[in-house]
């Protein structure tokens, strides 16, 4: 890899997206297979044959450095990317295909690769890494490419000196390894090379943009100062950076993150750039302890002040006029009268003198107490209820699940969510058990023992009791405890294996309807519902459909009954959280429809065993029961004139084109909103978003939570590209793709993503980058990680399943990602790999991650890998005996139990540090990550390597280097 520095040093990356564009010179068209499983021994620098050169290669001489830093990957034999440099001179034809032909693959790869990816030649061992510093040049300061690097010798800058392609062949020059300009070299076919020259020259992975370096730079540059939200259109620190937010008029990035903070003024400009304009909104996000929750504003019976025309709520951007007697709406420009009770004088700047005393005039996020007009049937709501619905079929009893759950609920019911300052929760609880019939329980406080009522007519579901079904926990504690003790005993000898599903949810919904309240159903379910009842399913698991046009049916629900039921649940404010414990196929694609459309969650514990999975299940359950939820919610996003919300992604239901309806919404869920132009925007006034969420709190209070955000507008494409946020962009693109698989072949969805990414980067290259050789790949500073992250999305189990990934797993991940926030998708698609023995034991800070590639593993080390759902502890075969003893309490590597899920509690610094780190990682994530210990060279290592996303995947996904080359080819074709 070669780098030519700019004449002046590049300013350090600030995380704001300013700074020099990143550029890579063209890779040859071959795609090196880096990081194939077990492709080379660890920790071994390998010999690289000195590139003797092919007859007719001219060495480019060093010339004046170009303005953009550029990289030249080495060439290899085999097909190449054709150079887009016009007609070739005689005798200089490329050995690879011409532009118009598809790339040729010498032999078909074993599995499908992404479009355009090729496999070439045998994999060579990695070359030693070089970092040469030339005198007279400033070091490269853009930290994303590893350590500071100087320009390399023998590198001819393609611009502004004479082009290096098209020159006549001269005598061969001796070349150091990895110093070839692909545009200068005719590519011989592999079989033309003498045998000793077939050694691969691999692209130096340290010379391509590193996610780890970008994350570290942002932490160092932006993690120390508070992020003050008063400035319009400023890009926040990355989601991976810990920072404090000070609300001074715009919503915190914890509530709203945008793909770009500078919106093109015209739709033509937006179409040209192809950058999706979207916001990922998390209306009830949990804030860190040192940030205040939104203030609650009570305007009494008159309710919150709104614009008469567009109904936007009062916010800091409203303009008061005529001495404060009227205000002009910042969204639709309508002039409104200020009610007498809200009147206040203006100061000399035209601002109200009480602006800083009113949260709605000075803060980006706040809440209003809603009046009775905002309630169903003009009646204030009752506090919500929780109903626990427990599968008591043979599977659930046999695994010990029912006993474990009943034991846990006895103590967990003391921790139901409560309003701040309240002594006890206002939430009432009820209990149902079921197999192919339903059992309701009367747990009224006046009873000595709980009473059971059985409903066997599941075709026409009704609730057999009203009084005594939903109760206050403290009043009925003795009866509830008695019931939870009896349930495992009552069904201990059951032989019933069949279950129902739809009637269970209908029963819960009817119970909430009868009690006239909203609420949540906690459903614990083990098997495919095959009993005769509405919503009965059949096993339709068919892996033969993968990569066919019918693959989409695997993601679609089997029957419309589930959507119909979900719609009824939303109308009642009945949210469903589903805990699945399958031993085989349960059709997650169908069962998850109701949780998905009601704003609920799905948890899945395949082949559940109490001893292995108890901690994970109970931890998820505790968090799920205790988290704050808004019930019976409606969310609307308003925008200023010129743009409007056109598309929505997440766990919710929409009966019209504007209102997002959520039976329940918790602090983990996001709603992603895409915007389109419907008029020209004004650069002076910018663009505004207002998200208004109407919901019922856990105490039964009706509230409105408002988030406002002001964005800049631009007439120059460079301003758009300077203010994008790649993590949010990937969050949107993943959700867009994951919805796409419901209606289109997976291959078409993947192609769409690749094309869009290429168009975004080609538009930047064409309109914003300084002129340079077609052989350079130039990436915008704030989007330099777009290719690596997009490749991770393309290789994910939904879009490219491995042989071991089940249909249920794919459906599960698909619905999970749909409502993930930006931080969760960031670590889910690009997992964190943390070396545990590099940092001093006494260090209290988290170790710095390394790149997710097999090349980064040393067999003398131990690594933790996490992606928000999984947690692996990888142990190298040559780890010191003392480390093995300290962590596992055994004397040698061979005695470590592979697949271990709990580390022994040992009284030594290393054991405490590693267990503390694991606890800290789990605390950062919304789901409990079960630990799996993986030994090097063990069969479990295949599973671990699936998460080393920079490498080529077994299912055929390209390595990062391959994908970068492929993306470069796509961009060049668009530009030509």
C-alpha cells in the first residue's frame, strides 16, 4: 500500500466531518481472500517475494505529492479492474476483461459471492508491515489509517504530474514489495506467470480506513467537552463516544440522530447525492444519571399552546411579534394569537423576557401534561396492567422453565415500573396459563386460595372473570404467592404437547378491554401452535427456498390472522412482549408479527436449558418488566415547509400516512423516519423537525413528549458530505434492506444497497473531490467507513445466511434490527474485539478494541468479542500458563472447557478485571449477552469467526479489502 501525503499536513480528524478527503488508489481488480479460515498460522510474518516485476513494467518515479492522500494497492495475477483511462496504446492491453465484459472467474467459487466479487489465485501469506518515513514530508495525520505514515519511495503521484498510465514500457526496475501503481501495469493472465511469481501481494489492511481508529479519534477529540445543542445543524459526537449533553434548544442526540445535519436545498440536489435523508428517533431514551429528564410543563385546562393551522407545539423556534401578542409558526408560517394567560413582553432582541423560565421556549426536549381532549372517549385513562401468560405444555414443564419463571415472578413483582417519587407501582397484574386450553386465575385479596377457571372454547375467546383477575400486587400478595407455588405442581404430570397462540393474546386483550385500560402481555411460549384454533400454523421451514424468488415467503407471516389481531391490540393499547423457548422451528416470522406491530419485543432462547440459560433469561425478564413504558401512544413528526416525512421503520402500526401508533413504547425502541423534498428549502432559515409523542405513563397520566431539532440547508454538495453521520446512515440502510426482503429477492436487495453506496461515493468523487487519477478511490472524510460497515450489513445473516443459520434466526434478527438504535446497529454489524492481556492489570479503563479480523488475533492472547447479543471469550493456544490459571483455575490450555459459559470466581486481579469487564459490557446493552468460551482451533471457533467481519465469510461474503475493490470498480463504472 502506498500513501502520498498532501503538501501541508492534514488537519487531525475532528469527528465533525471536516478535514481532508480520504483516498485510496485503485486496487487491481482481483480480490485478495484475506482472513480465510485457518489460512495462515498466527503471529508469523511471512516472506513476500520481492516483486521482480514483469517484463515491460515501468517504475513510476516520485513526483510532487498530490493534494489528497492516496493509496495504491499492489497488483496480483488474475483478473483486474479495468482502468477507466480511455483507449490503450498498442502492446499495453490489460490481461483482464474489458470494461464492457463481466469479470471472469477462473473457477466457480463454492458459494455465491456478492455481485462483482471474484476469487483469484491462491492466498499468499501476509507481507510484513512497512512504515517508512521520508525526509522532507509532513507525516500523515489522518488517524484512520493506522500510525503516522510518510510518503513511500518510488511512488508517482497520479496528479498533477504527468499520468503514470499510458507511458511506454521501459527497462524493468527493482521494486520494493507492495509499491506498484495498478494503472501503470499490464496485467498478465495468471497462467502466463512463471510459477515463482504467482505469490500474492496483499493490500496492507493498515492502509485502509479503520473503524477502531475513527472511534478512538472521536473519543479523544470530542469525549471531554459537553455537547451543547444550541447551534443549528452541528454533527454530534459518534455513538461510541461517552459525552455529556447540555440541552440549549435542540433535542439531544440520545433522542434524535440524523443521516445528515445539512439538508440539500433542492430535491434535484438530494437525488444527485443519493444520501438518504432520515432521522432515527428514540422518544423515551434513557438518559445517563448526570443528565436531567425532560421537564414536565402543566398549562392547566387550556393545555399546550399550538399553531392553529399545522398543530405544531410551542417550541424555541417560534417567532413572537407585535410586542408579544402574536407568534408566527416556524413550521408553516401561520400567524397565531397568543392567549392572554400566555402573554409576555419582548426584550430588545424580540425574545420573550420569560424565555429561560419556560422549558418549551428554551429547551429542545420537554413534556406537556395532556388535557382530557387528548384522551380516548374524553376520559382520563386508568393505570395500565401487566398480564403474565405462561405456556404449561409438556415442553415448558420438562425443561424446568415454568418452575423457574414462577419462582422469579414472586420477587420480580416488587419491581414494577412506578412514577418518580411514588411509593408503589400503580400497575395491576393478572395471570393466565395455557396449552391447548386457557386457565384464568382469580387472585382477589379476599380469597384464601386462588381459583382457576378453564376456557376450552378457544375459537370464540372470552374472559370468564372480571373481578379478581387484575389486582394490586401488595393487596393480593399472599394469593399470588400461593398461585405461583401451585402452578408448577398442577401441571407437573402433563402430557399435553400442543399449544395455541392467537387465542391467548385475544384473551389478554379482552381482559384489558373489560378493565378499560392499556397494558402489556408477557407471553412465555415454547412450540409451533399446531392445536386446532384460530392462528394454527404448519411447519413451512424450507432451506431450499434460500437464494430463490420464493425466499421472501420465509420472512412473511403464514396467515393474515396475526396482522388482524395486532391491529385490534393497537386499538386497545395492548402491547405484547414474547419470550420464545423453541427446540425446533416455531415460525418466528409469523409469531413476531403481533409484538412487532404493537411496539413490543421478542426474546428467543433456542434449546433452553435451565443450567445454561437461566441467567440470560432471568436478566432479560427483569429488565423487560422494570423498564419504563409509554402505553397507548401516538407519534407524529412535523417538518417545516419544504420537506415532509414519507416513510417509517420500526415496531409500530400505521392506519394512515402520518400517525405512528404504538400500543407500547419503551426506552430501547426507535422509530426511523425518512424525509423527502416537496419544495425548495431556504439556506437562511434551515429546516426543522418536531417529534410529538402522546402516551400514557405507568401511573396512568396522559402526557405529550416533544423533541425539536433544527438542521442546516445547503446549496453545495460538499456541505452535505461534510455533515453526514455514517452510523445513522447504516442504521437506515439496514432497516431499508431488512424490510426489502419481505417483497424482493435477497440478491436484488443486496444489489440495491451496493448501487446506492456507489452512487453516494461517485457523486462525492465527481463533485467534491479535487481532480485525480481514475485509479484512486476517494472517500469523504465522514463517510470513509461507509464501505466497511455496508459490507457488514451485506454479510449479515438476513442478507447472506450461512449453512448453520436457521430460518427462525433470520426472522428473529430481521425484526430485532427494525427497531434498534444507532449505537446498537453500530456494534451489531461491526462487533468489538477487545484484547485482555495487552493493558496493565491495574488499569481501570476498558481496553482499546482491535479490528474484527483474524489477522489481529495473537495466539498468545485472550480476547473478548461482543456485538450486543453475543459475547465470546477467545483463548489463544499459546496463552501463558499463569494467565490460564488466573482465569480458569486449571493448569493448562488443554484443560479449559470449550463452550464454558461462566468464568470461575477467583480472588486474583486478572479474574476480577475480566469478570468486571464482562459485567460492564452487559450493562451497556439492552439484552443480556451469554458468554461462550472459545479455544483456538476448537470446533466452536467457526462460530466465533463468523463475527470477524473484516474477513471473508464462509457463506461467501467478501472481505473488507475485496469489497473496497469492488466498490471502487462500481464507482469507476458510474463515473465513466
